[in-house]
């Protein structure tokens, strides 16, 4: 009597799908805000940028002369909070 061998198939190795995320390191941008609303058109690389400081001083003077002196700050740019709305053209 012959013994029957079982057909045992060795499974081929399953290829692993590796997903790698591309992470870009973006440098933080800063904007000037007045009472939480963005007033600057520019985005600055550093919070101590001389242009940012002069713009902050300008908006502080505007707030003191023509309003109740609300706080003016240089804060890190947040795309959701500090976006600039484009004018609707017809």
C-alpha cells in the first residue's frame, strides 16, 4: 500500500502594501489680528519680523484712535480662522 501524500501547497508570500505619507515641513506663518479678526494682507515668517511689528503698531494706533482699543496681536496663521475671502465678481 502506498501512502498518498497530501497536496500541500505552500502559499506564496503576500506582498505587503505599505503606504507612506509624505510629510512636508512647512514653516509657520504669522499674521496680524485685531480682536480675533485678521487685518494683515501679508503672512510673515517670524513674529518678530520688522514689517509685522510695524503693521501691528499701525493697527494698534487705529484701534486706539477710532475704536475702544481692542487688542492687536501677531499670531500663528490658521488657515481656517485667518483666511482671506476673495471678492465675488460678477
